[in-house]
């Protein structure tokens, strides 16, 4: 029987006249995609383990507007963004953490001009802060000594210059971290960014996610670590195309920490 973990909403906190330490912005992928739901659950387990006072918006959370904006529909983006901003401002939200770099980038950099100014953190940054504060401990577990390569999400790395937090978390797992040929500021997109996830491929001789997966597989790693649900999907599809599912796993860093700690 699976473990049941209670996740409070901002409405629950408001009813009690309280304010959580942080709002966990789940995102569309983390809410509805079956694979990404596992990342959400792993992160929630870690939040509980660290005794973080957190809440979600639940049914009041709408799409951040990232896909609409990247595909050129500024009007729809502003409608979606303003709805979220009005909701979060009404709850007095100050600090947000999300496992999606797309939501992270949009809320952090594009909501302020629309009246939504918050402290926004990617979940790897937040987990690293919990580790530094001694609120969370990381066990190396089954990943100790394994070859791991990390794929830099575009909206985390090149868009916001966050490269160290995810790698520092992986180092805590005592893995052998192997960098791909293109990494950090020279990293290659998984192929899903800019709303490409939701459209048909354009004319070419190779899918971008296949090119990136080939780079990852060339490192001979046991696990391709990701920090984005879109990247996770694209790399997983690439591994399937290459028929390497039996040899290589694609995992979010939060999943790795949760699994290593046997939560």
C-alpha cells in the first residue's frame, strides 16, 4: 500500500489564519503528467522530511503561461499570468519553489512587470539550502559510485545561470559525475523548450532529443539526471529510441535523493 502524504493548500492555511514558509508551485507537468507526478511526490516527501511548512494552490493554480508566451500568444500569457498573480497576491505569497524551470523562469523574470514579485527558487536550489541549514540530510544509498551525467535545463542554466546547485546535490550522493561534451553554458537543449514540446517536428535529419540523448549515452553513465519534467520526458524518449531502457535510467534529482534515502 502506497504511503499517503497530506499536502495542505493555501486556502487551508488562510482558514487557520496562518502563512506557510513557502508555496510549492507544482506546474502543469507535475500535476497532470504521470511521469512528472512521481517527481512531485518525491519532492513533497523531501519537504516533509525536512519539516518544511509548505502549501500548494491546488485547484487555484493555473498554467504559468510559459507555453503561450514562447509560442507567441502574449495576450493569453498575460491572462494566465494575471490570474495567478491575483491569486498569489491575495494569499500574501512571498516565496515560491518549483520543480519546473519553465515555471521558475516565467514567475521569477516575467511576473514582476505584471505585479507579481516573489522570491522564486528551483527545487534543486531549495534542497541545497535545506542541506546547508542542516534541515535535510542526503544519503548516498544505491547511487554511490555510479556514473551519473547531468543535463542542464535551458531555463535553469543558460537563462538563469544556475549550474552548481544540482551538481552539488549529486555530489552528496557520492556519484561519479561525468559531464557531457556540451554542458553548463554550452549545454544543448533537450528539444522541448520554447513550446516545441507541443508542436510537430520541423524538417531536419535528426530530432534534438536524440542528439542530446546520444551525448548523454556516450558518457557511459548509469543515470541521466534531470532537473526539469520536460527534459525528463525528452531524454526518456531518447533512451527508448536508442533501446537503452535496461541500461540507463532518467531521473530527477529529487527522485534520486528520495530513493537514496529510502523514503
